[in-house]
């Protein structure tokens, strides 16, 4: 991608993907969606990347779909955009064998809110807002919203948020179980960095196996999930990070995990 509407940076095991269209509240168009897909795939393939942060520039995290793209001449169908742009991003986030952190720096609306909820951890500024804005323009929630939100906050509350389109502040989002943490605006960057570095220095394969198990738990019954836990525990027990973790515990020192 030749423009700067999606910025990539890497440091200390953490890849940061920053939506950078602040003039349109980081709304997503085709170039941004395809670039985001490309970078997520690259993060999966790069062993030096051990955690990913998704965030935005300016006052918004992401306002969802750029409506100019779907209202102009020769505009694609909304369903085509969902299928080719958003669904692959959601699947990549869930299938990435590394933790993905949504660092919500401002308004997260529509597909922007649901992309955040698809991430493994959501940390937000106290001033951030989450809005299921679809009902306000006659559309239905997409980008996995009808899958993740009821599981996070329960069916009744998810129904209310999606039907009314009411705004939810970060502190309330924490209280209802929608997101992990809300932090003071002035401490946001520091807290995101701390969280990302923490995740990047944990046993990456063990985190990946945990993520696989959480994904499976939505469809498995108890017996199936117990078997899956056994399978992944066997895999985890064969990793170098497991051996390092046990050795560090016995030697009463901090472990030095390498993601192997």
C-alpha cells in the first residue's frame, strides 16, 4: 500500500497497526481493509512478532465503514464489502496464533466497534465510546458483532445495544464485560505499551493454544472441550517455553520465554 492510511511499526516483539485516516474518523475503505488483511497475515508469518496492537490516530479508533465508498457511482453491494473486507479481517484476528490487542483511543462505532471486540484484549481510553451504530442507518450488525457481543454481555444487553444504537462509555463497557480495561486518557499510551510488552514476553505458543481453545469453546460441549484441553496441554508440554517456565519456577527466577 503506497499511502499512509494504515501505518505499521514494530519494536520489541510488538507489531502496531494504526488506522490513519483521522479526517474521516479512521473509517475503513477497500485499500485499508486489504492492507489490514495483508499485515495480519504477515504478522502471523513473522516469528519475531509476538503480539499485535490495533489502534487509531486522532479522536477515533474506527468509525466503521467509509460510507462514501458505498454510496458513490458503481459502488459495491454492502454484502460484498462485508464478505471481502471485514469477514477476512475478523477471521484473521481470531486465527492469529498471537495475542491481538485493540487499543481503543476514541470512538469505536459500527464495524469499528466489532473489530475491536473480535480482538483478544480490548483496552480503551476512559473517554472512548462504543456504538453499535448499524440501526441508525437501517443496517444489521456485521463483522462478527452478533457473534461476539451476546457472548460478552449477554443476549438482552446485546439486543438493547444493537437495536437502540446507544453509546457505551469505556468504564461501563468494562463493567458489563464488553472490554478488558479502561484507563485514564493521559495514561493510555503508557498502559498500552505495558500490556503489549507483557503479552509479547509470555510463552507465545501457550497463548496460541489458549486462543484456539477459547475459539472452540463456543461450539463444543463439555466433553469435547475437555478432550481439546487435553490435546492442547500435550502440545504445550512439549514446548521450550514450558520447560523454561518450569525451570524458572524451580530456580526462583524470572522466566525468559522465546515463543518456542
